[in-house]
C-alpha cells in the first residue's frame, strides 16, 4: 500500500529540534538586531532632532537679535527726526512719549526700570525691561531718550509678532522668549499652552543659559533648546533667551517608523517561520513516510512501497528504500541457498490455506534427506550446498503446479498441496520425489543420488493448525527413518503416542547417570579354548526396577549428545573394573567397549580416552573399541581419529560387520584390527548356503587384509564348529556366555573357566 505524507510529523522531536535550531539561529538574531536597530534609530533620531532644534533656535535667536537692533534703530530715528509714532508702530504695539521732568525717574521706576538702567537711558542707551502689562501677559518695553526734545520714548515691543515672523506659525511646537532670570516670564508668538511641566523643565534648563533640554508631559516627549540673546551687550537689559521646543514624535516623520519597524520585523519573522515550516514539511514529510514504511516493513513483512516525488535526494532515498524493501521481503520469504520458500513464509501460507474454509483437504509432506550429514562431513559444505540446491530443483520440478515446496532448514523440506484429490496427488508426489532424488547428481563428492524419508499428514483429518500438521508430518517422517529410511510413512495417531513415550523416555534417560540407574554387564569373547576378552555392554534399570533394553535406549541416546556422556561413563567403569581384575591377577587380554559415531567426532574424544586409561592405570593395548560400520564412513576426521587410536596401541573392531552398505574393498584404507561378523549372518549358519558364502568371504578377505575375524551371536555348537572350520579367530555369543554382571564376571575370571555357557551357569549357580 502506498504511504503518503502524514500530517502530524511536525509534532515529532526532530521537527521541534529543527524549529528550535532555526529560531535560535535566524529568528532570534533578526529580532535582537531589529530591536537594537529600532532602539538606536530612535536614540539617534532623538539626538538629531535635538541638534536640529538647537540649530534652529540659534538661527532664530540671531534673527530676533537683528530685528531687535533694527527696532532700536527705528527708535533712534524717531528720536532724531520728527517721526510720528504711528509710523513705527509695525514693530511696536504701543508707543508713548514721556516728558523728561523731575517725575520721570519715579515713572520709570514704577515701570520696573532699575537705577542702573535709568543711568543708561540718561546716557543715551536703550533699556529693555520685562513688563506684565494690563492682563498679566508678559511683554518687553524699550526706553530711549529723545535728546533734542527732552522726552523719553516708551515702546512696547511686538515680540510675539516678531517671533511669528521668524518661524512662521507653530502648531505643535513652542517658540518663546524666556526671561532667563525668571523662567516664569515667557513671550510666545501665539497662545501656546505653557504647561507646568514646560515651566519646570525651563527652570532647570535656564541654569545653563544656552543648551538643550527635554521633558515629558502627558506621555509626550519634548525636546527644547534655549539660546541667550546676549541683550546686555547691546542694551541695558536682563538676560533673555529664545526657546524652541517640539514634541519628539514630530521628529523627521519617525512617528510612522515607530510602527513600521516592529511591523516589518514581525512580518520578516513570520515569513521566515513560514519558510522554515514549509522546508521542514519538505524534508520531514518524506522522512516521516520513510520511518512509517520501515516500521511497517519490519513489523508486518508486508509489501511496502513509498512515493516521494520531491525530485531531490529524498526522492532517491525513497527509490532506494523501495528496492531495499523488495530485497528484504524476498530474503524474508525465500531461502537464500535454494530459492525455495522459507519456513516462516511457508507457515504463513499454510496458515492462510487452513483458515480458508473453502479449501478441502490439505496434505503436508515432510521430506528429510537420508545420510545428508555424511555428505556434508565427508565432502565438505560446498558439496552439501550444491546437493541441497540440486535437490531443491528436483523437488520443484515434481511439485510444479500442484504443491508449494519450502526448505525448513538443513536437509529438511516440506511440501503442501490442497484440493479434493490431494491425498492421491500426495502419494504420487512422494513417489516422484523419491525417484527424482535417486538419479545421480554428478556433483564432485556426491556423484550418486540420495534417498529421502517422507512423512505425510493431512488436514482436517490429522489436525487443523500449522504446528500440529508440521509435528505430525515430522513424527511420520521419523517413523519412516526408523523403518529403514528411503520410504514414506503416513501419520496415524499411534505414532504420536509412540513418539510421546519416546520423548518421555528421553527425558528420563537424561537423569539416568545422576540417579545411578546405569550399570555395565560383560560378555565373554574366546579365541579357541581361552577367554581372551570381555565386551562391556550398557544396561539401564529404572528406579522401579524396570529394565529398558539397549536396543531402545541406545538409539535414543544416540540422537542426542547424551551418548557422549554414556560412552565415557561405560569406558570409565570398564577401565576401573579391568584395573581391579589386573590387581587381582585375573584380567583377560583386553576389554572391548562400544563407541558410537557421535563420540568419534566429538572434539575431545582422544583426550577422553587418554584420561580414562590414565585414571585406571591400564595400557592402551588392553583396550578395544568397537565401531559400527556406518561410523567409519563418516569422513576424513574419523580416519584421523582411528589412526591416532591405533598408533596409541588401542585395538579397533568393526562391529556388526555386513549390515552396512560398504564393502571390504572400500574399507581397506581404514585403520582397524578386528572384523566382527554380525550375528544376522551367523544365525543362519550352517544351513544357509548364502550365509556360509558371505561368512567365508568375510573371513578370507579379512585375513587377506591381515585382520582378525570375530563372529558374534554364536548360539549353537553347529555354528561354532563351522566358524572354527572356516578359520574364524574368535567367537562371542550365548553359546560361549551371556552378558553377566561384574560380580559374576569376577567369579568366571577367578575360576579361569573355559568360557562355555554351561560352565558359566555352573559358576554362577555355585555362588
Ligand atoms: P553389539 O555391540 O553388537 O553387542 C552385541 C549384542 O549382541 C548385545 O546386545 C549382546 O547381548 C547380543 N548378543 C551376544 N551374543 C548373542 C547371541 O548369541 N544371540 C543373540 N541373539 N544376541 C547376542 P545388547 O547388549 O542388547 O546390545 C545391543 C547393542 O547396543 C550393542 O550391539 C551395541 O551396539 C549397543 N550397545 C550396548 N552397550 C553399548 C555402549 O556402551 N555403548 C554403545 N555405543 N553402544 C552400546
Ligand atoms: Mg559391540
Ligand atoms: Mg555387534
């Protein structure tokens, strides 16, 4: 199923981290820089505004001074010429001529003219004073002597008009003349509101006659500047300053910027965040898709494909993911070596087949190759792999169109088929498989074909779940193996019960050594008339006294590593018994111990033999190991182990000879000393001609190879005589003596009896 962008990936940790990094690295610096610039801009703008006002007030003060001088010149011309007052009233709002008499000083003093100023007027200078006028509005009065007419001219200066001329109408600003000795005296060009805050700002500003000052009133920041006119230098006058002040918001149109800058900062940040989120979407969206697809692939093993069409590396990653998913899915479902379906996928397919109510009978075939381990061990794993691959090809050919074939692992395969005539088809499939595998492979190390044991079970008759069917088929296959391999067996419920018993027995067997339930019996071996050796045979008596036969528990132990422990236990017991017989001077020539194939290939086999011999203190030449024919064809390693045993002086006997498939000629390169003819041949002597012929051949070939020949299972005098005549070197069997326990053996050895069964029974009876 194709996966598309999931909407909630922005909530993921990665997204949050990337957003944080973005904000820290880009948005935060922009904000900090922007706010700092904003603050700086207003600082600088404020400073510029203050400088500008200062400059303007300077110019205005010079202009005002010049105007004042011109007004003074007009007063002078008034005094010198006969000019009528109304001719000069443009500069003055009122002119009066005061007679120069005795009362003049009092009149001038009443007007606020000081003594020094009176003296200055008398000397012909112009005096300027502040006056409050009729309505308390401050204004400037100029006094000047008219020399020829003995009169003093008193002119009220139209300072407000003069100021207006200088600066034009001021709507928001304040332009005023300030009495620097008393800042409450102000003359403005218009009816500007003079706020108390301005007055208090002025009072602190006038302590330094010229300069800038600022104050805040009703949330408005004001910036002002005062320049002193230096009237005392030209007139007899108090110090007067010219003041200009403006609200700071008027400065250079910065009022708009106050909002513009934060707005554009906000806009820039919002845009940057928008771009960041879009980019995160671009990257994290596909990543989220890939993560979800990966999770799904690993959790469900289902076919998963992603669609990423960003056209960049992520799209390439998506393509690679799809390829990888395809490959993983293939690996998860198919066996890497044979290309067949693997165990897991087979189980899934079988489960869905069983869950489908419409499908009728389903038959399962459990196929196990016979003797594959030998191929692997003797010819190497490469040959083994080649054989498995060839087997898979043949299985697939047989199952084509009818069954699903899978490799469960190792040399185990399985096939499933469904349909109304599945049971019939399963039989022909099993036959086809057996025939197909028999034809030669032509692989180096395995030219011949191979046989297989097949277990067959069916659903719903034998079970309805995958596990049950696989188990049943496995049990049936095991029965086919036990029945002699290269055959197929159908599952019947009794098989299950048998297997359960076997498994229960196996569990009990595991604790047999610990519970001291094992013991050893010895069976005599003679060469001619003498007891030459004893074969140690393992026995198991369960706690309740129940004896379990070695034909039952030995094969069971041989399917696990238990046989390794058992083998060592028997060897130790046999060596210890032999050593005590030696101490008593009654020991036979040798003790013979059975060794199973698993023991031979165990890593520490040789050191185990050395140790046990050393513990018991007996010479290797006193030990004979019996190895079944099947074990000696296990490969190179076994050959080396046998060589090492032989070089130590340990005798090697090929047990049950004739029951395997190997011929003597195939064994000539092997190291061994004794051939033990299997009792199945001896049993038919002397009547069967074929048995006679086989035994004769084995004895002559054995002697030809320089080996001793021992016949086992000698039960009758007739058999003994024939074997004797054929030149058999030694014999073992009920005729000579049955296996007996260690106490009985001791008696036999003590009496140094000729080991005939009747003698042995006599010895035992006379205990
Ligand atoms: P095997 O090594 O061929 O031992 C000889 C078997 O033949 C013994 O059977 C013995 O009791 C039986 N036998 C001896 N004489 C006669 C006779 O005259 N007639 C008949 N019918 N049978 C005779 P057992 O003790 O039941 O052992 C069976 C097999 O179990 C042994 O065959 C051997 O392969 C295996 N086995 C016994 N003990 C051990 C052991 O300690 N280790 C291993 N690996 N295998 C053992
Ligand atoms: Mg034996
Ligand atoms: Mg035997």
